[in-house]
């Protein structure tokens, strides 16, 4: 979209309506910035726990049992409640790959 990734950018989502974003560097607890690849829109997020490079953070509150959307697709099901700013990983989601919608 013509925007340049800065050192301050912490996370990227693939689409503006994704529920998670991927860390583009190790991110500490505190305020960070994420952007959407499809729109370039940047927004702040309060990170609640350290997120390692390549891992995902929740951009919205996700209820236990809810679908997790990434790439505009259902990629996982939450196995626990996940708050905005929390790590989204195997401890709180399971793959939706073989699940029937």
C-alpha cells in the first residue's frame, strides 16, 4: 500500500478485520503499534504479556469456543477466553483445519 514499516511497528495483521496479528519483532508488555497489510492502517494496542517474534497477539477479545479469524479465514477455535493484547498460541486455541464449520 505504499507505507513503510518502521522500527516502532510491533505487529502486522493480514487483513483489517483479522482478530490476531503477528509479531514482527519481540514485543514487551506495554503500548505497541500494529498495522494491517491490506489497508496500511496503524493502531495502538496494549500488550499484556511478552510476545515473541512470529507469535500472535489478540486484537479483539475472543470468547472461549469462538472462531479465530486470520487472513480473513477461520484458522482456530479458542479453548479459553483471550483478552485483547494476550498471546494467541497452542495454550488457548486449537486448529480449525479439520473442524467442520
